């Protein structure tokens, strides 16, 4: 699971420093709906595409995939192996 921890750590760092600097209590289970807005979600999409080298489909931008950092890690793991 070290790869997942690394992805989770990277995501948490990115969200805490770039998108929600006033939210120090973020963790992998935090509901991101109340933390980031739709513009920030699009920034996460661009960040994922650049960092992990795959295109995020518009239909994949759902609460199930983008609702928490844990969900994002699972989504990234699933898609970057293709």
C-alpha cells in the first residue's frame, strides 16, 4: 500500500496548499464537497492528468470518484494501470 499512501499524501498536500489552505484538518475520509468547489475539482482533474498521465473522463467526475481523497486514490489507481 505504499503507492496508495504516496498518492493520498500528494493529493492531501495539493488540496491543503493549493485549493483549501484554511482546512488543516483534511484527511483521506473528509467529504470534499464542503471543502472545494467545482472550479477546484477541475483543478484537481488537471493536476491528476498531469501527474499520473491519463485523461479523466467528464463522466468520471462524480461524488463516488471525487468525493474523498480515498475515493480519488482508488480512481487514480484504477485508471493509471490501463
